[in-house]
């Protein structure tokens, strides 16, 4: 601990480059393991110095970001950094800003080589549900600009990819305010329509998974289902396309599918990432909460896509998610005990029972 405290003076932005570099390398090494992270969280004055190095214009800033990315891989590290949101820090060049605001500014800069690293750090900070409110408060005013960076491949002039904006949106959309923003065309300028288009983004599984995670969160709001399934967003097509293969269907089955999913080429590949396939299926499950959604999915060939997926699927958790949706779709509507399943109050003891049933199913596969 004493050795660590001695680093404080070396981490000033005004220190010599070689001195700062050696001190940061030492801290970078500590941040790479759990015990080192716990040690660093006990030195808030050191953490503040590392944050202030975000105004350094050399490779020092990159190392400072890497330290914080490592630190926030652990929950205790997120806890220690998010505390700096309660008071503005006095950056030497950027003036008074909070940590998250400074990171957003780095992210949005067209000429900053560390935009992607800043976005990764924002992803780590926003992953904690306990601190989501603080993140939303600081990031919400910049959502439109962040969406512009996400959708405009020419935004960065120095080659930033912005793939991690996808999981950042996924984290943030766990908050109702962000979901409302996505689904307000006036505020987000078609945010929901834009995000669903990245559910099939082939260049990056990170970006694609983030988009699917965001869409899944939008499906949690039952009152939005009619709009999401409508022609403006057409969410069902974007959810089913990655789950579809190149199978042939009977004519009476084919005609029920959304036009984009009819007559797919025989070499059509399904989504390769099982976690993304599972999130797509969980989204479909959420859309089955109300009668309108269930009937819409039945009328648009969802069962046929999932039937073929079930034959192909090898991942146990994805198979379970697939069967959960199929079990709903194959039931006649008059067999459903309620129109809106979100209103059903499930006793606590049944959660354990259902969880055990799922575990038994996974074990039996």
C-alpha cells in the first residue's frame, strides 16, 4: 500500500513523460488481477490522478484508459470509479467535468484515437444496474450524437470502429428513460428503426450483439409491442432473419413468412453466436406476452422458422429458449388462461420449481 501511495506524485499530468509512464505501467500491472484491483480501490487519490490523465495528449491517456478498463472488469472497481460522478473533476485542459462526461467527449471526438477505449470503459461502468441512473443522467443528453457515431461509418477521421456503442446501448436500455428515447421518433430520429437494422451486422459480433440486446430490452415494454411489430419498425423480420437458415418450406408455410424471409438462398447462414441466438429468442418470447403479439407471430410464420432452428440447434440454452417460444405458439389462443401474461402473479415457490425444471431439461440434453 505504501509503495502505491508513493506513485501519487508521479501521476501528475505535469510530471515528466518517462516518470508518468513507469508509474502507470506499475498500476497497469496491478489492475490485471483481482487483488490488485482491490488494492487500487483503497486509494481514491490515485484513481483521481489516473482519471485526470485523460487530458494527457500522449500514449499516457491510452494507458490510463486501459487501467480503468481493467479496474471496472470487477464490480468493486466500478463502485470506486462511479463515485467520481458525484463531483466534477478539474481537468487541466477540459475544465470541470465528471468522469463519464469526459469519456463521452473522447468517444464523440472525430480525431481521438482513444474513442473505442473510452466506449469500452463506458460499457463497463454502465453494466452495473446499481449505478445505471448515474450513467443515464450523464449520457442521455448526448444520445443523439452517440447514435450518429454508431450509424455513420465516416464519423471518425482516425479509424475508430465504435462497435462497443452497441453493448453500451444495450446496458443503457435497461433503463426506462432510454427505452422511451429509442421509441420516440421525434427525440431519437428513428432510433428504434436504426438499432434493429444492426441485428444482422456481419462485420462485428460485438456491435450485432449489442443491437440485439437493445432490441430485447425494448421488448420488455409490453405497451410498445404493437408499434414495434408494426410496419414502421418491423421488428419481427429483424429478429427472425438471423435465426433462419436456407431450408425449403411448403408453399402454404412460405406464404405466411415475412417477404424478406421467403425464398432465402440455400447457403443462408444462421447467427453464429449462441448468446445472440438466445437473446433473439428471448425477444420473441417477450413479444408473446399479449394476445396481439402471439397472434402476430403465429400469422407471420414464426413457428416454421423456429421449427427448423430447433432441428439444427446444438446449444442447450438456446434449445430451451427456442422450446419456450414454440410451446406458446403451438397453443391455441383459447387455451391461454389470460390475454396478458404480464399480469399473472407467479408465487415465489414456483420460481424455484420452474428453475429446477429448466436445469433438468438442460441436463437431459
